[in-house]
C-alpha cells in the first residue's frame, strides 16, 4: 500500500502545476466578477467559469492520461520502476491513483467558481463528470501507449477502433430508431456506461503493465488484446441488452400510462406502458389489437395523437422527424439545427387484421403537427399545423387543400366526405367564443354553424352527429345543435370542473351537472337524474350497450372508484363495477365517441392501470397489465 | 568467492520479430564475483540484462536470480538487486533527494546516509531535477540509488557510457570500494575494458547472438597469446596452436592463439625452423578484439 501511495504521491508531485493552473484560472474567473463593471461581470465570470469547467479538466485528463505511463514507456523509464521491488499492480494502482487525484483535483478547482456563482450542476452530475474524466484519462493512456509503442499493431488498433465505433453507432441507432436511445443516458445507465468503459480501459492498462512490464511492444500486445477482448464482450453485451430492452411486451406492462387512445370502432388501442420490472425504463408506445393481443411497438417520440377512421380499420398520425442521435446529443437544437427543418412523416396503420401494420408516407405540409381526422375510407387526413389545417392525400402525402384555422378542439368529416366540421375557439377578438364551423375543401367555403360565448376555461366534452356539448367554464355547460345553431345552456351556476358528457345513440344527452348526472333531451329537458355523492366526481360517461349509460365515478380513494351502469331512458341503476373506470379518456374529451357496444365502449381501467373489457355476458377480460398475465 | 550462483542464465534466446539477438546463451554468475559481460554494440548485452532483471520475457530459456525465475519472481528478487542502467531512467522531474526518498521505503536495508554521502562526494546538487543533471551526475545518482539498497547483486549495464575519464575512474573506485567492503556480486556489461580488467573475476563474450567465451579472467588471459615468428624457408604451420587471427608480415608471421600453453609452445618451437619466436601476453581489450572483432564493421 505504501508503494502505491508513494507512486501516487510522486505522480501528483511531478504534475502539481496542473492543480496550480486550475486554481489560478479559477481565481481569475472569480476575480473577474469583482473587477469588471457590474452588469456584465457576472455573465463574463460565469461564461469564463463555464468554459474553464468544461475545457480545463478535459485537457487535464487527456494530458495526464497520455503521459502517465506512455511517456515513461516512450523514454524507456518504466524500467526504473520495474528495477525496484514493486509489483506491476502497485505501479498501475499508484500511477492511476495519482492520475485520478490530479484529474479530480483539477475538476474540483474548476468547478468551485461555478458552484460559488450559483451555477452548480448537482451531486449526480459531478459524479458523472468525475467518472467521465477518469474514463477519458484511461482512454488517453490507451491511445498514447498504443501510439508510443511504435508497433505496427497500432494500425490494427485504429482499424478495430473504427469498427468498434461503427458497431456502437449501429447499436445506438437501432435503439434510437426504436425510441430507446435515452436508456443509454439515463441517470442510472450513464454512470454505469462510463464506469464500465473506465474499468475496461483501466483493466487493459493493468494487463499492459503486468504482461509487458518495461517492454513497450509486449505491453502493447497485452493492452490491445485486453481492450479489444473487452470491447467485443461489451459490444455483445450491448447487443443482448438492447435486444432485451427493446423486447418489452404488453404482458409486462404494469400499468397503462397516458396517452391511451382507443379506436371508436374495432378493437385497436394505442397506449404507452412501462414494464413493471424495468427494461432500463424503456416505455414504448404499443399499437395493439385488443381482441387478438397482437401488437407493434412504436418510438414514443414519433407518435402523436392518431386519428382513427369511424370503423376503426385505420389510424393515421403525424410522425415527427426525430433523428436517432437526438437522444445522445446534449442539445440537439444547438448541434443539429438542420434536423429541426426535417419534415415530419405521416404514419399510417392498417388495423383490424391481427398485428397492426404501420407504414410511413411523405408529408407535404412542412409544419404538420397533429392528425385531426380521417375520412371514412381512409384516403384523406386532416392535419393541423402552426399556420392552419391541411387536407392531405394519404397515398401521396400531397396537400389537397388548406385553411388558416387554429385552436381547433376537434374535426370530423361530414357524411359524404365533402366537408369538414371544426370545433374551435378562435382568437380573433376580445370575446372568447366556441365556434362550430363547416369547411368545404373543394372551394374553401366556410360556414359558421354555431357560436357560443365562453370563458377561457372552455372544454369540448362530447360531439356526435349534429349535437355537441361544451363546458363553457363559469358560464355552465351548453348543448349546441349544429343544424339549427341553437344553444341550450344548462345550470349556469354549476361548478367550474369540466365534468363529462355523452351524446347517446338515442339522441339524448348525458352530462354531469353539479352533484348529479342528468340525462336530457337535445332541448335540455331532464329525462332522468342520477345523484353523485359529495367528494366524488364524474370521470367519464360511456355507452357500453345501446341505451345503457356507464358513469365512471372518481374519488381520491382507489377502493371507492367505480362505474355505475344505468338505464339511459329511466336512470335506473342496473349494476356497479367497483375499481373500474372507463378507459381511453383524453383530457378535454376531444376524441370521437366510441360506438355503443364497441370494444372501446367496453374498455375499462383498473386501479393499477390494467385494462379490462366487460364482455356482453358480464365477464371481465384482461387486455393489458397485471391482470392480463 | 563461493560456488553458489547468484544469477544463472539457461539456454536464453531473445528475438525481436525475425531478428535473433541471443540464442542458446548459458552462464552463471557465482556469488561474490565480478562478472564482465562483453560484446560489441548490438550483441545482445542489454537484452540479456533486461531478461536478468525480469524486465523482458525471453523467447526461450530463462534466467534464475537467487534460484528463482527472474520473470516470475522479479519483485522479490529486485529487493536484493541494485541496478545502474545503460541510460539513466529515473523520473526527470524528481531531484536526487526526492529519488532517494521515493526509493527508500522499498528496501529493508536502505542506507540513506551512505547514499547522501555519495551524492555529496560526487557534487550532485540535491535540489536540481534529475533531468537537468549532467550525464556523469545522473550516473552517480543511479549508482548511489543502487548501492543504497545494500544489494547482493549489482547489475551495471555499461555504466561508463558517455562518461569522461575522471567520472569513469570515480565510478570504478566507488565500485571497488563497495565490492571490497561488502563482497557484493556484480554483473557488468561494458565497453571500457581497461576499466573493468582490474576488477573482473570472470568474463563472458557475446558475438553473433552466441556466447563465445565464459571463464575466469585469469584463465582467459592465460590461454591467449600473440606469437610472432621470423622468416622461415621451410614449410610453416602454427600447429599445435589454433590461431584466431594469423597474418604474414614483411618481417615474418604473427598470430593470436587462444589455446596457448607452455607445452604447446615447446612443441611449436621444436617444429619451427626459425629461432626467432616471440610470445606476448594480451590485454583484455586485445583478447576481446580477437574474439569479437573478427567480423569487421562498425556495429
């Protein structure tokens, strides 16, 4: 141990100027704050401290690493140590302990002014930096030793290095395309990655000294053999690990996370789910056929809210252009400004025939952000962007028509597909209003069907056919008849919670009002009332079978959450399902209402995020989550 | 001098790629002896020393230091060995004082006082970094470090290389003193044959990757002679001598023989018509030239 400390002390002593330089530069950065005029001294001091913080320790790690053993090797001085009663292990430990002290010391000297000026990076980041610097020091040692040995083996090392980088890029790209690139850089994975790399390089250095001693070429052979063997193992491990990470299935999902979107007909659902027991925190989006259980995994960053066809046979969404390196660059916006300009694609999923099939198409509108609606035969899609809405031909991705409309809650193709109905809150005046607007793409004609004054906390709660239900904030709820433009206001004194609403297949409207669920006609006349007890809110309304209303009741207590099934015509309670709430509820209820009796109308979420369907015969069938296993 | 071998080289072979530097070299360094390993530049002396110190693994054979394999038991053995390398290899940033302080903890029998005395005697400035010392001062520091460890075996790899006559003399004086005081075994490779001749007990000569001589200095000197004969009309032969070099001169003939004995000289005289036979003893340098220098060239 004394030998290790002796060598470490010697290394630190001979390079103490590094620490002195780091301290001097830190003081300079610190002093600038006092010397320069107020206003910009702080910024300059911080900028200098930041540059110092980033650049000096990196330079120090490279300088120390490349000279720690490499210089002795090149100048034939390693024999000095090996001519003493010193083990190779003690020499290795002493040299790298000294190097680590120097690099860590330089880092801390540089970090201090930054921390003192209030730009600290946190303990975890400090630990990651230190690990990275030790790894960099070991890397510099490796390259330096290989180069300084003067062996032709260095050419082979360079070739293998290029192959290694290529293989790693391919692996990271593979993870990145699948949406799991971030798993390499998570707070748990990054220190592990760095520690493994640093340990492998340090192990190679140990092999170099133990096997080669003062013989530079023999040491080079040991160093290369260890580095490339460990690199091969690491690449194989990375490949296996990537395969394992990406292999997550819906069966492992502990609970479904937002978003959960369900086709209004058919049995397709799209959800994000994290495996209950890890897989490096990878949470893909699953597009799944709920009936058969077949699924595809999608990269979360490339999935936006989809629009489904009315029959649930297709779904389309805007797939943002996310490069695979997006995950592994510190600030892609800074480094790859060009990437932002890349156009999004249109993802088209064919559903209803077992495993969903997803294809990507070109998308002409440059600023497309969200798919709003699909026409009945799945040929055209309406997408919204920053400058308005565009009608796009799916097969070619070409723009068919566009309109400068914004703040759209929802859109539907009207029967026949010639016109589109928009539900929007235009910001074209001082008065907030909710507007129902029909647009004919062929001639660009726009017709306002209804206009309701609202306050800023407006929500579209439900829409079906010519009826829409809106929560207008403190102004209460309103039923809008888009055929006549009539607006029926209900209980203006209601609370400001948006609540829930549903347009039933019978033409009646169910909606939450204060401490009851009321079933009303389109004119607002009450047909039935279902009281809701205090401290319970109406979470969602569904029509699991024609004429049956399912009322999801939410409480803070998990045990008391439940869905009450009532006769929509009379309000008579038929049964209660404890612990289940209707699934697929999106904030603002912008989705198309599920068809009565459809898979979506029968899909419920359990208290642990599991998904189940209530079959017509009363049985529960697990779809995703704990109960599905 | 006891018969026990401190260092034993066994069938040693060293190769650098296709180049064979040492092949089948075997010898022993008896305890208490001063063993001079001679050879021309590139003859493999330094490679042999590196193998002996466990710094380099031979292609074949091995070296036993104090009865143990030098490669496997290097660390243990180095506690009993003092080394003065051909190129002073101490860290250039450390001063002589720092070098002593660095090395001291590794050796149980470290004699710091003697080392400091030695450095003072050689006028080595204690606060000047090793890298800035003169060649002679560096050699002195390395010798001081080697001797301070009170070694059983002292390995000196061409220690006088680049030293002036005064420094060379001082080094040998120091060495003689050490050997006289402690009976330390020494393995010395050198080109300074005049310097080593007074202190060497045994001599080994490397030539063309092989060992061509390995015996006591007395024995070596006893069997080498230069023999000169005046002109003779009769047929001439050097028998029973085996000349290593032989030449015709305008005054007669001359040869260096490596198997000289008085009996052979008597037989030679009896066979030779000329009465004018002169026999001259050779210095170590002359013997070395006849053994190692016959291949010609500068390297």
